[in-house]
C-alpha cells in the first residue's frame, strides 16, 4: 500500500499527480472464499479490514451492489459518540470510540475524526433525570461525560438560544468531550483501501440475488453478474436491506426499514463548534469542515426503501433548528436526502448468529450506525473469524427478541442521528 | 352488608347522565375568557379581512352505529336524521341544532348550552341499544371565522382543499390545524366554524392572530 | 408526502393527518398463554419488512380516527389500494 | 458612478428608475429591472469573489440559478444578513448592500490567492485524506484552519426580523416554469377549465423569451408573453407566482414553492409584511417546463473573470442592456451560441472571433454571423485563456475531428470576454427528486427525465426540444394530456408561430483538449465553486474512484450551492472518457431537493418562537400566573411546578407546600390528567383486558387504580378508573399519556375486538380537576357543599355526584398523597369559579396551592410511582413491586400478561423498584445516580440500578428516594452505594418504598 503523507503530496505534485497508485483493485471474484461479506458500506468494509488484518482471514470478498460506501455510510450526519445508557451498548460503542481515536493513523487515511464534543440538551425535568442517569452510567463504565447546566451550555455554544423565553427552555445537557464527527466517505474509503491491501477482494456493482442454503447451512451467494460464489461463512451487513436478505435465507428479522432524512445548509463561516442534539425539541446540528450545517432529526413513521421521506419531517426538523438557533433563520437549506435505516424494537443493533448455520447478520443499527463503524466491524470480524460471537456482540443476538432480554436504548438513541 | 350492596346494584344506573350546568348564576369562563375578546371587539380593528368570534355552545359527542330502530328514535329526538354521508352536516329547521359527521360511528351535536342535558336525558330515555353520548361542552370551544380573506387563513393552517368545488357550504372535516387539530364546518359562503379543544384555544388564538395579520383581524362578540 | 384516500371519509387527505402503524394483519394470538417465548417474540417484533408490496396499518389520526389498511410499494411509495379492517387486499406480492 | 457597460437603450430595465446600491463598501447605480449581477456588470465589476480552495479571482459566469461564482453576502443591517445569495437571482433594489464572501484583505487583493498559487499544486482532490494525520494531536489545529478557509458567507448574529408564511395549495395542474412551454401549458389548461398554478423563479414571466429577439405570431415574443399573462389573469382558478422557485418535488405530486414576496425589493419586509411564502402544493398533474441550462466548455483558465456562458452574455445584452466587455471570443460546439456573437456585434461591440469546434457548420445563424463580417475559426478550440482578474487574451488551436486532440499550432487572440457553449442540459432536477433516474440522449447531448410514477408531464427544453416552436407545441400537448386525464374538455388551441431557424448538428464536446496533457495544462475548471478541475477528475479515476458517485464525492464536484448545475455533465463526460466508458455507462448522480437553496425561516414558517409548539392551559391557568407560579413543561401542558412566595427558594416553597398539605390542606390543579369516558355493555370486560388487574366486580360509585402494559408486559401508563354506571366508566391516564392511551384503546377495539360494545370519548379538556388534600380537606369541602361527605357515607375510593360552590360536580375520594383527599371535577367553563370559591372558603385552613414538585414529593413519601419517571418502558408490574395490581387468574389473557412471563422477565436478579434511605439523612441523592454494591470495584463498575425519584421530605425531616436495585426486593435492609460525579459516594439502605403512614390510615379518615 502506498503510504500517504504531506511529503508524498509534495513529491507527487512535482510529477503533476500522475503517479498515484490505485486505492484499491477492481478484481473479478474467485469461485470460493473463506468469508463473504455482503454489503460494502462502512461496517462491511471495516469487518473485512479487521478480518484480514487482525484475525488473519484474508481470503475474503466484500460484495457490494452499488459503489463502496454508497448506502447509509454516504448519507449519515457523521456523529460519533459513545454515551449510551446500558452497559451492553455502552461497551460496544466505547469499543468503537477507542478505535476511532487512532483510526486515521491505523488506516494511513485521514478520516478527519474531529473530537469536538457532543451535547445532548435537556429541556424538561425528566430530560435532566435521564441525562443524570446516563452520564452517571457512562462514568462508571469509563466513558467520559458531564452534566452541564444551562449557563455552561451557553458558554460552549454561544449561538444556542438558552433564554427562558424559549418554548422549551434549555435546562442543561449531557456533554461528551471525546465525541465528535468524522468524514463519512473517508471512513469507507480508508477501510476499503486497507482491506484491499491485505488481500480482500472488493467486488462492486454486484448485487446478491440469493443466498445459497444447503441443509440449513449457508454455502455461498448467487449474484447476477458473476453467478455463484461460494464461502464457508457469510456475513450480511446491508443495513436497510437486511430484511430482504433474511427473506432470501428464509427467516424474518425484528426490523423495520424506515426513511431517515438529513439535510445540509449552504456553507457558512464557522459558527457552531460542537455537535448539539435535542431529543425534546427534536433536531440536531453540527457544522462540517466545509461550513455546511449538517442537520437531522427523526425517522419517517412508515416503512420505506425509497431513500427519501416526507416533507413535514424536514419542516419539523428545521423548526427545531430555528427554535434552538434563531440566528440560523436566514441561512438556507442546500440539499436534503434520505437513507434506509433498519430499526430494531429496542434501538440497539443485531450482531448475531441466525437460524441458518454459518450465516451471520450485523444489522439493526437504525439511526446510529456510523458512530459504531470501527467497533461493529471489529467485533463482527472476530465473530466471523471464529464462527462464534464476540463477547461484546453476545447481548445483541437476534434471539433476545424471543426471551425478552432487550437493551432499550430509545432514550440514548433518541433523536435519530 | 351484602343486602345493601345488592340494593345499590339494583338501583345502579347503566349510564350516568348528569346536568353539569349550575342552577345558580356563577361566572362562566370560555376557553378564551382571559383574552377579553369583548375589549378587543370594542377597540380593535373593524375592517379586517378576517372576522373572529368565539361561540359558546353545548357540544355532545354521539358514538353509535345506528340500527333502524336507533335511527328512528334519534331522528325523533333531534328532528333531523343523522347525516350518514361522510363529511356532511345537517341543521334543524330552527337552526338550534347542528349535527356534524365526524366518523362512521361518531357525530358532533351542537345545541345551545342549556339544551345539552335535556338532549342527554332524552337519549337515555328513548334510545335503546349500544351508543354513547357524552357532553363535551367544556372541553371544546367554537371559533367562527369569516370575512373575505378567511380561506387564505385556513389555507395557512390546514392542508384541506377549500375550493368551492371541494368544500361546499355544510361540509365538515376534521384535520390538523397549525400544530393542533380542529373540526371545520363551512356554515356560509364566507363563514367557517372551527371546533377546537379547550386547552389549545389560547395557542390557536395566537396562531390565528399571527396568520391573519396581513389581512387584518376583526373580533366580534 | 403521501396523499392518502381515507376509506371512511371518502376522500384524499394529506399524510400529516395520518400515522403509520406498521405491518397490517398481525393478529394477536388467540391464546397467548399457549404461546412459547419464541412465538410471542415473533408476534411482538418480527416483521416481513418487504422491499416492494407492503400491507400496512394506518390510522386517520387527525380525521375520523379510524384504522384502515394500505397496500403500498415501499420502493416507489405508490399506494396501490386502501381497504378497511377485516377486508382482504386485492393487490398482493407475487 | 458610470455604468460603463450599459447600453443607451434596449433591455427590460427602467432607466427612469435609478437605484443606488453598495457592493464591497462602494456605492453603485443600477436600474429597476436589474439583477444585482447585471448592475455590477454594468458598472464594470469583474471580480465578484474568490474561489474556495485556490482563492482564484472569479467573475460572473451565468445569469440565473446555475451561477457558481457570484455568491454574495446580502444585508444592510446585522439582522437582515443573508449568506450566499446568488447575485444573478437577486433583483436590485434601492439601498441593497452586498459584499463578497471570500478574500482577505479584499476580494481584489487576496493574500490567500498566494497560498492558492503556491500550495495549489499540493491540493489535488482528496489531498486532505492523505495528510494532516501526524501527529493526531495536531488535527484540531489543522481543522480550525481548514474551517476558517471554508464556508462562504456568514450567518447573522441577530434574531431574524422577517416573517415567513406557508400556504397549502391544491391544483389540477402545476406548471413549473413560465417560458414559452410553461405559459402555453398554463393557458391551455386554464382554458380547458383546470385549476392552474404557474410558478417561475424569475421576477417576470417569459423564461428564455425575456432575453430573446424572436417573434411569435409576427410580434416580439414578449408581447405574446404579456398577452398570455393578461389572459391568465382573467381566470379565477389560476394562481401566477413569479419570483417563486419550485424547489422540491415530493411523492404523490406534492411540491414546494418558495415565493419571494418582499426580499426581491427590500432589505427587510416593509410593515411586517410576509417576506417569503412557502407554498405546499398538491397537484393532480405537474407540467415541468423548466427549460435548460447552457453548458460552458472546459478549457484552460476558464475561470478567469470574463469567461461566461454564451447565453448569459446574450441575456445581459438583451434583457438588461449590459454588454459585459468589449472584445468577444465565442467558443462553441453548436449553432445556437452564434446568436451571442450576433447580439454582441449588434450591440456595437467587437467580436474578435467565433471559434467552432466543428469542421463545417452550416445554418441560418452561422449565415447571419457571416453576414455581419464576424470571423469564424472552424475545427478549432479555445484551449486556454490569459489573464488573472480579467481575460486579456485567448489561445486557439485546431482540433481533430472528435475534438479530443490539438492538431496544430496555437494562435493567440486579444480579447476581454470569452463566451462559450457546449450545448444545453435540460433542467431535469425536479424530475429526479422522487427517485427517477435520468436517461441520456445522444441526440440532445444531455440527460432527459427518466420514467416516473408521479403524475408528471414535461414540455419544452427539458425534453431537449430547444426551439421556441417546439416548446409552444409541447406546452399545448402537456396541457391536453393533463386535461384528458382530469376528464376536462380539451379546447382547440391554435399553436402560435415562430420564425423557422435551420440549425446544424451540435458536436458532443465538453472538455477542450490542451496541447499539454490535462495534468500539466493550466487548470481547466469543471465545478467552479469547489475548484474541481478536469485534471482532478482524471486523477480520481486513475486512483480507482470509478463510480460517478465516488468521483463526485472524492472531488466534491456538485457539492456547491449551485449543486453542479453548470459543471456536473461536463464532469461526468470527463470521467467517462477517463474510464473509457460512455456517459450513460458512467451514469449520473441523482439530484435531490432543493433545486435552489431555501431559507430555513421559510421552511419553519410561523411555527417559531411562541408558536413553535402549542402551550396547553387549564381553565385555572390565569390564576396560577397571577400567583407567580413557576411552570413545568409536561407534554405540551404548562403545569404549575411550585408557587414561591416572596423570596422563597424552591426548596423553601416545597417545604411549605408539603407541610401545609400534610398539616391542613393543599390544592393541586390536576386538570391535565387524561380522561376518557367509556360506555357500553362490554366496557368492563374491555378494562379487564387493557389493565393488568381485575375489573369485573367494581361497583357503581367505586374507583380503582390500574396499570396498563404493552404486549411486552412493560408498564406504559397508569391511573384511576371509576365506575359511573353499570356500563359507564371514566378512565384517567397520565398527563403525557392521554392521547396514546386513547389511541391504544381504539386500536384494540377496532383491530382486535370490534365485536365488543364499547365506545371511548376523550373528556380530558371537559373537566376541570382540582384535588384538595390534607386532614382539613373534608372540612373545606363541607363548607362548599350541602351534600354528605362524611367518612361513613363517602368512603375512600368512592366517588359522588354533588354540588360544589353551586356547580354540579363529580367528586372522587382518591388520594395520590396518602392524605384524606377529594378530587373535584366540574365542567371546565366553571373551573375557575370553583377554584376561587375553594380559596375563599379555604383561607381559615391555610389552603395552599401546590404544583407538580410537591405532588411528586408527597406521593414519593407514600411510594406511589409516576409512570415515565419510575418506569422507562423496560419494567413490568412485578419489577415495580406491584403484584397486587396484576390479576394473573383473569379468564382473558390481558395485554401484558404473556409478555411479562418471558424468560428474561422472570429472572430473580432483575432490577426492582425499592425505597432508598441514605445513611446520612441530610443527603439527597441525585435522581439518576447509579448504584453499585461494591464502590471500590474498578471501572467499569458493575451497576445495579439507578435512582428514579429522590427528594427532601420536610414532613419526615430527611431525604427519601426510590430506585431500581438488582434483586432489590430480596435485599431489604442491605446497603447500596452511589458514586457521584463530584467524587462523593453516598451510602443508602434498601427499604420498602413507603416512608410515611405505611398502614394508610391518613387517607381513610
């Protein structure tokens, strides 16, 4: 793998950048792999990367129906945090957080992980109780967190309306300083480049049309472009389309796929230096390095695979943003879009064995998958490598929906992000 | 002990029908009482494109899937048949009573305040079978909106189509209204009634003032 | 934003008046006590969630407050039919 | 101020109405009818901004929505600042103030430009992914520099002063675009009897005709436009919206239109008028007549000010009477652009040359150019421009047949303006918003709208029909199609006639080759705003970014505020060539809303500030306000939180309120509790199914508490339900849960048990509810009623009808405080009267109003739960220690029964609700504190449950708390520790969650 650095840029500028290597190959798939990962988004690529790098499984293919990182990886609002309530979720997201903290160096690819802090506002007494509860839990789990009062909130975010005249005045916030944002495309590309360098075949523009199941065991996938490709184990990491794949294998998942919309303003000069989220007023915002205000809110209530939602959701989101930040009223919305999020009843993911042997699913991340990318990839890779679920993944079995051992993170997941 | 209970049970009514109006003269406060509409009517704008009035009526929610017998007895009480066609309303000849279709098994009855109990009593006495009639006079209020710009204000507030071809006089719809809800009935060429919930009345009053600003708002009593 | 024909009101209304309530025809087991944990879990949480034709339950929340069913394509968002509770859909997935 | 580029006459500006405006602190003059762009060009302003990455000077390229460079900061005052306004779309008004957004110290002399020149070579696409990684700790520093350099304009520092409005519209036909196709479609549809809305982004209707010299039916085209507009005006059912961008096309033909009402002519809306109105349109049919954008060609230094779209040059000349220079070179691949050279020539300025990439073009416009003596260089390409802040000359070289190679010597020409045209791209943006993929057309050399499920029709240039004649005819056809589908009559409309123009075939040329390879040639810009060059796109492809989406994301092409209107097709063509694929194989990116940026304020509408969310009030609200209550937001309700007196602190007020209640009598406005009237012979059975406890034997006149669970067995609401009649009940719910519970009941009734005879009616708002509580509450009530309220007649958990203060009331003897309590319900119109009457009679008992906080303390002293505070959706009744509220033996398997028996729900070590007494009674545990059994365990410390409710109890003189503890029900008397944020560890003893009057004697008196 070609090493990236400022010096390299200087060197290549002398040759007019004509000699940069390809970031990844464009291979024709082999007939058989040890592991096939269906889905070339951030989670799938991270899984492939760690499989090859950490667990020595290099005979791996990632099969992607479109382009790498083209699903929710390309459509999310890039927030990274680990301040989840329940131990199981907190440990998983914190595992991810720790990987984030060295990711650019690990991948030799600047994913622009910017630990600018994330604030979850409280507007009611119950909000503040929940914030206290979550921050206390975070600290005892070794995750950084503070409870701020309204004055402290105002100091960190001067443009936020913290006045008592607001419809729902800000009473305080939880604050995770290590949280932040990252450059979403770079995460996918960095993992893809790293996986490729370790020998993983990245097969793009290839849709999996069926999972080949023989005697209750998955043995490969069927694609339109290359026919059958065999594998000892198959991991599906296809977010919103998980139910479609599960259906191919003959089982149902406790998932609903919903449109989740996001939007950006036109780029403006730096004005918002941290991530601000409000479950109650129902919107959140951060500012990208390019200057766009990156804004999101909740999912649309209906099932949808259309990568678009309904306009009232956008209206409510903008109302929330203008309510929180009245000075943004004259800023303009540049673009809106939608992703397909696979939501679980307890707002936690599924990282799990399935009723089909050797078939594993990593899905159900709902609105919060991006922040987990490295951790999700890492524990899923460990599970695929051993054929047995990683400790951190065990609480997230799909079978918890049978015995009732749910990990209810609706409070911490709250407003979609 | 058991005797007492049995007796109580025998006497126990199927339903509670209760006159809720005070026998003596006590102050009546409509949901917009605190706004002092009378003062605004006196001192406010008189030529507004939108005219506002709060009406205090007796309101009852009737829920029923009337069989023939029920339909007959209800018609006998009301003087009009329940409108079975969705989104329609009927008024009695005197205009004292209006019945609005709300849902296939729900109607809103409008009568003068002091007629609500009488109506309830007659229903209880005369209508058999399964139905429910509930006095909701205190829980709602009625805004009358009229004037030449009234439709524009309505179009700002609710996604209903108010074009003459779609919304003739007498039509009634329930819909979202700003961030609350309302049952809207067109009572005349340029006049609409909004039945709104009491606790939202102040919000809707603020909303209507704001939305009417560009046309001028006249309050009448 | 969807334009939904309410089968009870008999006209098209805006999506803002309605709430989606998930997959239709999920009947409560008649004898819950006889259900295994797995069966109860399936009833509670597991859904078809198809990409394509979907039968779903909606409620005309701000209108007549009646629940009814919609057959909708979850990819194109076309509403193929609306039908009342207890009725059978005429459009079904192949 | 001289308008050196302004023509003496011509154009659609009003020279009798001069307007003064300010740009970069200098005062200028323009005319009514100008855009800011045309006025600046008239005044000879060349540099309007600096580019984002390389800080290169930039000038005007276009005259409309596709302009990438002329993006300015607008606003005369701080409160009216608008970032990133496109000068080409902003009408000029008196007093307009605008400024460039980048450039330091000024846009003319920008020191960042030096950085751009020197560092530019090190900034290929994606350079930031390849550097700034070492050391990691420096990234925040690098980032702050990147952030400062990025961004265009700035947000205001003050609150917006303008008003934005929204209006819902319904129409048969919405016509988007009021050019020849749109006007024709609108008129035809209106004449056929349809309801029509026609919207256009420009200040005047006419579209391409506004800057055209064509004739229609022998008259100047704009006369025809005026006539159509006049005719449309006659229809009641036609709404015409100029200055209105249709920005989003959503499902089921829902579209949004942003109408600029005053901000096209004033800095701030005068007299509180609406500044912008967002129309939310539901259309039975949509006719997209959105026209086309001209593609400039990509060549070396094509961003130097003075390089423009050919059509923009014509627009400035013909519509605004402004010639943007003196010496023009036109570079074209098609006939249409010759009109620009002709316009330039006819305006009295010199055309240096027309450079045409085609070998032997023939057509009427070419003849017209020749007739004027304009020199035409065929088979050639303009490969490079000279100049920095303004074009000074151009290099022209012969090209091969396919236009991808320079084949001969380079000639240099002097010029100050370059107009270029690579053909036209249909404006298909709206057609993509609901997911339709555009389709490439080799004839059109552009993408056309793809198949869609929307009720969408298209007419004119959007279909690649670039002549006015074709636009008119397609407009009629679209209207006819819509009318036929609507069942309306199609009237026979005569098709207006235009002059015939013979045009030669255009050449598919996007990127003019240089004699050096692209990587070494002067920068050839594709996306001006993001400084994306042809070399950058080729590099992205070389590096393996082969999907057009990858190319776009890696280079940032199309991510600017112009969203790639000008550059995307050129970029795709360059990528396709680099990947050795065709354009359709390479594919296109999908356009998303918005077509052009929309003000947040306009999307928010009136739902801001006070109207952001309804405030719900009880009938006694005015009294609470008068008494100086502090309010708590509970759902949308404003509930009194506590009633401070004088300078009392909150805790002092709570202590006073609690003690007064326990010692004498307090009063709570409980009107916000949800209330549902339930009637029918199956009402009782229904209650038994939705509540966890038994209802079969509740007698008339009695009340009972119930828990409501979901099918998962988890508690979601609770409340008291009273039996009003044998078939008649009144259910109460939590304040926040009222709407959900009513829908829950309806859901089960309608979907699962429709055979049950029961009806539900919300009466939440109908009843004012006031709870008097405390040992003197009976005495107080006695003063206001003649009815018997004695212990023997009116027992605990009874309700009675009586008259209170002259008003018929339902009084419930239920207690949430553990004291003797009466909940008085009267019709809300009389609530205030009864409330005041209670205070008049209550003076002798020191009747004390209390709010939600005292209510919480009083109930916690008794261990009563609050759904939502002591529950969180993951606890069942047994977790709460409330087995008495579950009747497992009821014949019907009630909702929640099966769920709460799942394997994980019957574990012994579940977190269970218990009472907590701090060992130090003066310490009040924070709500949300997390308990541990071993406070010395290492992090991560095993947590055993959190504190849900915690208060200082003035009555008990100590702190009390409730919370969850793992297996807590079997741990009475054991200790649990709470390590707090401030480092303290609070020790508490697990106890029964009842701190006062465990036998319940006080409420039974």
